[in-house]
C-alpha cells in the first residue's frame, strides 16, 4: 500500500486538494485508491457544509493522474501535466459524498494511451458490510474520461 505522502508526490495536487489517501494496488493498466477525505469538513470542495457527488469526477481524475505518475516513475520520468478534456457516460448514484460514512474506493482503468491522449474508465464505490457475509460493493459513480497531456518541450 502506498500512503498519502508518497501518493501526493506523484500528482500536481497538494495539501488538502490531494483527495485520495492511499493506493491499495496498481498495475500497468489500472489503479485502486481509497480515501476518507469526503468526510473531512476542511475538504476544499465542500460547499455549504456538503460535498456534491459531482466531485466524484475529481476524485477519479486524481486516481488517473496517480496512475500516470506511477507509470512515469517506473520509467524514471515525471508525469507530464494534463487536463481533463471530456467525461462521458457518468452515472452518479448519490447526491452528496459526505452522506457515505464508509471509506471510498476509486478504481481507474486505462483503456487507451496514444501519444498524449489517454482514456480511462472509472468507478467509485464503497463496501457495505453485512453480518456473516462478504461486504457488497455499492457504486457511487461510474464513467469514462479523456485526458490530454501537454507535449514535453524539447
């Protein structure tokens, strides 16, 4: 497991704006992060003491950046800056993230990487514990995103 301090070194977000707390697992195709930052009242995305589920997209975009940072680090490079160019097929199953009291898991899978264009599918979910059984995955948000990386100078 990769903890918050190391995770934050992989992406351009810092301090409270680094929303994911740790990396549970990752490989060349995907990353699984987790967080409880949606329950922290000092979360910079809170508005009127609530955290809109629309911000699930930012959590997932940061997981994508974390994945890119891990891949870059593995190749002794730095993550190129990028921006979220498009999101599609987004489904939100909650209105507010802070209504969910469990830890959130954020899974991002790279579908395509060509030049500086990347496409990911993402899922945010939590585990609903049930007595005497394995917990059930409850989906919070799903979708696909396109990221465009800036061209490296030189």
